[in-house]
C-alpha cells in the first residue's frame, strides 16, 4: 500500500472546550525579549510559547511516508502543549515532514509536521512537532493558564 497523503478524521466538535481568555500581550522588550525583567524572568523570542509547555512522558507512534513508503516509529514525548510536542525518537526527521501522531493510550490521531531540525541527545533525537490545529485535549491533561509562572519564593 502506498500512502502519498495522510488524512486524519477529527472527533466531534462538541467534545472541545472553549479556550480560556488570554491575557493581554506585553509590549515588546527593546532588545527583542519578553517577560518581566524585574522578576528575573526574561525569555528570548524563539523560546516563547503560544501555550504552556508541560514536561510529560507519553508513549506515541508517528506514522509518516518517507521515500514513498509508510513507516511507523515508536516515540516518547519529552514535553507537550496544546500545539504539539517535543518527541524523542531513534532518528531525526527533516523540517516540514508531514506525519500523523498517534497517542498510545487513547489511539487518537492528529495530523502534524516537524517544525525544526532534530537535535541529537544521549536519549535520542529530539524532534519538535506541531499539530495542524491546536488540540488541547489530545494529551488528556489540564494545562496551566497561559499567564502561569512558578512561585519564585
């Protein structure tokens, strides 16, 4: 069987909860950084997130068409958010690679793509993936609010 296009059928829209109201964005920092410098929290532009990132290990599978052949890879997440995850796998995938990510426990699938080049670590290749559209309930966890910060005291 040759797969040239991967297609994901989403669940019922009624299962989705509305997103919480977003806090007003802060004005940009003069040196291209954001955050409250007085609280010791300054984040470089490339490290900003659209949603809160949570360190969470979840087993999953990636289904991808590589060189005309469908391949599946066992992966584990390092971190997750509403928009995707950082997965660890035994090989890297090039940026913009289209795939389907399957949650090992729920068997739910979501279409996504690789957003940057993989980084090799002792644990494996860290591959950042982004969902085609936000899926806040895919990971089956409650994410902290977007303005949440750890208590620094």
